[in-house]
C-alpha cells in the first residue's frame, strides 16, 4: 500500500480497523502529524504553560475539552482514542501497557494535547532532495535524551528530547532553511554536528526509536522532538497518562502549509 | 528626550518615577513591547487556552506565577505593577479606574499574561522605509473592533481587535513581508484594504487610540492587535482584572530579533 499518498482519513480508517500498527513516518505526505499527551485535568494548566514556555520542543496544535475525544480543528471526524496505531499508558510514572486502542481506557478528566511532530516536515526535506535516512531504511526515527534544559512550569521540568537525521554536509544549510519555515512542527534544528555537546553519549543507542546509518560525508542534525513532553510528564509520575507510542503518531487533516502560525 | 534610542530599563525607570505617562509607540526601538492582562487564577487556564487557539491576536510572550509581579524572561528586574505608564482596572466588566501605578491594587490570585504588541515591529517598518503614520503625527495607533471571529476557549469568546497603519500602495507587499517575519508580535496583517469587509464602519472613529491621516495613495493595512485579549476578557465580566491602558505598553528587555519562536 502507498500510505505516502493516501488521505489522512483513509489511513486513520486503516488504523482504526487494526490494519496499520506501525510507525507513521512517510504516511500522508504533506499533512501534519501530531504527538499525543492525555493527562488529568488537574495537571492541564501547568502542562499548557510548560508548552507555552518551550514552544520549540512542544508546539501545541490543539487541546481538547476535558473528557472529549474529538479534535474540532485537527480532524473533526476522528476519535483520538482509536485513530493512533499504538498507545502507551503510564501509571504513577511507570509504563503499564501498550495498546492498539485506548477507548476502553479513557477517563472523563483527561485533557488531550496534540503536539506538532517532525515527521510533518520530512516530505518537505524529501522535496528539497535532502535524504531522510530512517525512511530509506524502513526504521523508526532515532530519538535521544539530551542535556538541553527546558524552562520549568509548575510541576513540569526536564530536558529536551531530540530526533536525529544524518544530512550530507553540503545539504545542511538547506535542511535548516526548509525546516525553519515550519515552526508549528518543531521548526529549525536545535543542534548540528556534535552529539556530545548536547549530552548524547552513544549515537548507536537511541533512547527511543531505532538507530540509522550515518555515512562518512554526513553530519548528524538534531531537531526538537515531540517525545519531549512525554519524557517531562513521566518525571512527575502522574497517576494516569495516555500517550502515543514513539513514532506512532496521530495523522491530522491539516496540511503543513495550512498550520496556523 | 530621545526615548527611541534609550534602553528599556532606562525608560521603565522614568515610567516608575512618573516622568512618562504617555503611549510607548516609538520608544526603545528594536525591543519588544507587550500588552498586559492580569486576571484571577480561576480564569487562567481558559485564558491561556484562548491564547493558544488564537496565536495571531494573542501571541503570549510570558505568563507570571500566580501573585508574582516578576517576569523572569521578559525583564527580570522589573515590577509589572509599577513599570507600565498607565493601567486600567475592570470590575465585573466595567472600567472602574485608570492608574499610573497598580502596586496598591495587586492581589495574590492574579496571573499576568504579557502578550506581543505590534509596536514591536514598527521600527522594522521604519528601517524598511515604510512610514508609520501615528508616530509621524505623534498620536496613539488607531484600533478597531472587527467582525473577525476568534476560536472560543472555555468562557472566552469574541472578535478580533485590529490596529491600522496606512501604507503607500507600492509598499504594501514590503509591509507584509517585514511583519510576517515577526509572528511573536502579531506577524503579518490580517486584512488589507477594505475596512467594511472586516466590520469597520467608520475609519475616522477608532474604538481605541486616535485616528490618523490616510493619504489618497495609501491603503489601510490591519494587523491583529493585543487589545483583543482585553476586549475578550471584558465580555466575560470577571470580578477583577488589571490591564495596561491601550497604547501604554510594557517595554521588555528582549530584542524583537531574539524573541523565542
């Protein structure tokens, strides 16, 4: 199946029918993909403020009403509890399960935050002839914890998580300018070239996702990653949280070019 | 005094000493200016969500801790209750006073929202040789209520307020591109040319600020205005709110060029 050129509603239907349970990188090219954090209402203000203070790592695309599984802006006919390929549940900071459906787990006090994902700009990179290695290799994007501090808000604090794409030396500037134009899905890279400078010890062992090949003429380029808010939420060990599984994103009906500034 | 080329901390000192009580347009060129809305904690989540859903009209630059008059990001040595030239107090939706200082009015439950102001991009327009009429004429910028609807959030809903600058026909494109590059202080215009199309009946009677001359070779250009959140808050008639007086902004220590995306 050519998921890259299908419409979001078609791919979401296949997801809801259980026919897609894989990472969504490369699907529905041109449409924004989003990270999910659904947490209890009591934490929603602190978390929304955290996203406001850290817009590069946490560019919020939509916030649901409490208890609602509907996203009027991003995908009005969707159900956020059913249309993501894989969910994670965390209880008191511990992952207690991965699920293909989360409808039976939903609670009336959950507020859902949809946060921009760098998968959204990968087709812009491909259009610009910048290779995207994890798509070429059929793997999930490599993601790493870093030493880059975030601005705290209320109970939330922590460091940035980044995604990495190896870019041929002569295309690094192009990769920066292409992605800088898309701030609602993380925008420009946060670091170029030296993993150790941002606290990454071993590129071969990503903290999330898969490792990918880096050729000798390539530079590792690091973008803020939407797994950041998950990592930050987990530090607080909330009683109950539902997220997407890393790489398994919510595919929205909004084209990247139409995302509100 | 050449306020245009003074540092923010110098101008804020003159404001605190009562030596400046006028609108701040044209002061501290290159530095971001901000609108103030301080409202009770009980309304803070709905209001923060409203700003997230309406980023063009309400680009949040900083949110204080509840009860705090300190803004660690925008101006760490400032007191938000003393360093604005003129404040307004609203009680149950009615303006009950204008004040040069608000320290004696502050409450422990107030959360302060600092929202980007289009004054911030006026020096970029001037640098690009786009005239700014209200600065030329020594007046406050004209601001108008419109029929442009905003996305509701919780108790907050309403229409956009815009600021207007007349731009010579051949410079309109330049005015758009210069301001589009500054989304944290409202960014690109929301409308060009036809006041009636956005519900403005009489350009000679602004709803806030002063009217300015429009020459025959000029087009009225409308930008989202930071008075919008004030207008929206007033519709809800909260028991107690402190804002800046229109045009009398908070001048931050952050250069426009350094505003976080």
